[in-house]
């Protein structure tokens, strides 16, 4: 005997043969909890069948490289999914690169079309960042503003996409633990104190040299020359202090870190430490 079940099964039980109870099908009625409940909207995730809306939001970035005569302008447009709900998401949808330089037009168009297709495919698109940043130029890389080394123009494009994905919340910076933060603060303070001490010592030596020369009674020309030397040394000291103050974030004597490609490595007590990511050869 077959029985047609026309309603959703909420619960079930198994009758054992020894119980002697006849098999019965309990009447299934509507759940009181579901009465009057409003149906929830379906959460839309990014996939290739999502149609492009008429208006997209985005940002345009400028890449000025010594490898190119003209700058590159990179525009990344984002689509907002589930707008106005608690599941609102902002995901990259398309990318365009514009420049007056037409020498690399073919590979630029091909690269943007492939990346746009990956964006519209959905899923985890953050792998593009590492793939692009791993590209090296056989002619050599260059340093961009802030002392960050770029191995190629494609690597800088990957860094730019990483910056955009962090802005929309798709990627996050790894946080340093309290021990690394404390080490970086101690190293920075010790390095700045040593730099200030060396600058004060140079200024004192220059002042002594100028004073001894001025007391020399051989000729007034020597005194004038010593005063000029003292003024020049004082001017150089002021320029060094100004250079330290005008540095973006790290001391001017820092070297490049092989982990984060940032000019932020200082040498203190025979130990090289990066003031940006906390990497140290001493562990």
C-alpha cells in the first residue's frame, strides 16, 4: 500500500514490531511558528550570470613608472550585491587600464579582459594579487614612492588591486602580535636616539673647529674660512634633520626588506629588523 505525502514532514518515529502498535501516519499540519512569518530574501553571491547594472561604483588609480613614458590609469568598478540588507557585499566586477602609451596596448587589453572575467566568475579572486606581484621584469624593477620595490609594472598593478580589495573589505592586513609591535617601537626609538646623538656630536665638533680657527691670530682670512666651514656644517646638519623629518615613515638610512619589499630595515646591535613588517634575522 502506498501513501502519498502532500505536506512537508516535520518529524517521524519508528514503530517496533514488539510494540504491537499499528503503523499510523500522524496528521501533519502547519507549524505554528511558521504562521505569519515573512519569507526571507535569497542571498545573492557573485557568479558569472549576474547581469551588469547600468551604474557601477569604483575608483581610478594612477601608476607612474620610470619604465613607461606616460602614466597608466587603472579603473576598477565594483558591483553592490544585496544592497540595503545585512548581507550587502561589494565585489569587483570589471577593470580598465588607459594610457597614452600604445606600445603595450595588446597585452594590457588582454590582461584586463581576463581579470574582468575572473572578477565576474566570483569566488575567491584574491589569488590574482599574488600571481601579479610575482611577475618580474628582465630589465629590472624600480622603487615607487615610499621606498617600496616593484619588480615590474605588472607587480605594481597587483599591489594596486590588493589596495583596492582591502578598501572594499575583501582582503585584510595581517596584524602584528604585541611582541612584534613592542620590538618595532623599541628599535625605532633606539635608532632615532642614536641618529640624534650622532647629529649633535657632528654639530659640536664643527663648532669646536670653528672656535679654534677663529682664535688663530695668523690671519683674518682663516677665521672667515673657519666660520664658513662652521656655517656649512650647521647647514648640512639642518638638512639631515629635515630629511629625517620629511621621511614618509622610515629612517633615511634604512635598507630594503626582502619580505615586504619596503625600505624599512635598520641595523641595531648587529641585528637587521624591518620597521614595517617586523621581520628580523635574529628571530
